[in-house]
């Protein structure tokens, strides 16, 4: 039990590493929490700092979710613990302790987590994201669409609805949509920014 607690703590701290905030602060002197959407994720970095910093933030944020799950897999080798570790990484990204609970929307961290749980499902979700963004130029709509299809991809891959991975994919879908509720409002009104 102590080992599980340690892994979950590490997963949260991994997730809460403020990559976007640190890059924006060091490169442009910007506090992302007070710029653009207020998110510390790659999209807000793209709009306020630039393409290469955004790519770096995206890769780091993906790795946060991936590493958290893999640590749980290597040390505990149990589906439930992998899922909980992933959840803690996502929680850390959304509510980082270092930034008074104001982080990103956890799309990239969630992608890394699902690549670690099932690379086929992770890549299918990322493929969906890329297709939608190429058609609409809207990161938010691409993220929402990928999140909505995530449980379907996982169910098709696992084949069991009450499997921890399938259940967790449903939870992540709810989290992503909830974090994008203001974006949904703007999409409906036709005023959502494009890249």
C-alpha cells in the first residue's frame, strides 16, 4: 500500500510539472495563466510564445502521462493501479500544486497515458485529433472529438465494457469535455479561435 501511495504521489507530481508555464515565463516573461485562454497547455503556448516551444510543451506533457502509467506498470503490474496513476498525472496537470491549481486541460497528458495503456487506442485518438484539426483548424473541437471517440476505441480494443481501461476512458471523456465547456460555448456561437 505504501508503494502504491508513493507511485500515485510521483504521478501527481509528474503531471503537475508546469512545462508550459516555465517555458512561457523564461522565453517571453509571460504568465500563461493571465494570457489567452489562461491554460498552461501547448495550445496557449502556441498562441502566446510560438510553434517550437508549443511542440516542446506538447512532448513533455505527453511524456508525463506516459511515464506515470509505465512506472505503475513496472512496479505494481496491475490494470487498476495503471489507471489510477494515469488519473493522478491528469489531476496534476489540471490542478498543479506549483501554480495554485491552475494548469492545462490535460489533453496531451491524457494522450500519453492512453498510449502507455494501449498504443493502438492512443494513436487512434491522436489520428482523430489530427484529422479534425486539419479540417476545422480548431484545437478544442479536435480534442473534444478525440475524447468522445476514446471510449469507443478502447471498447473495440479491449472488448469488455467493465474493464478498468474502458471505464477510465469514459471518465477521461467527461473530464476533457468539462474542461472544454467554455470552448463548446464559443464553438456554438461561432467565435472559437482557430490556429
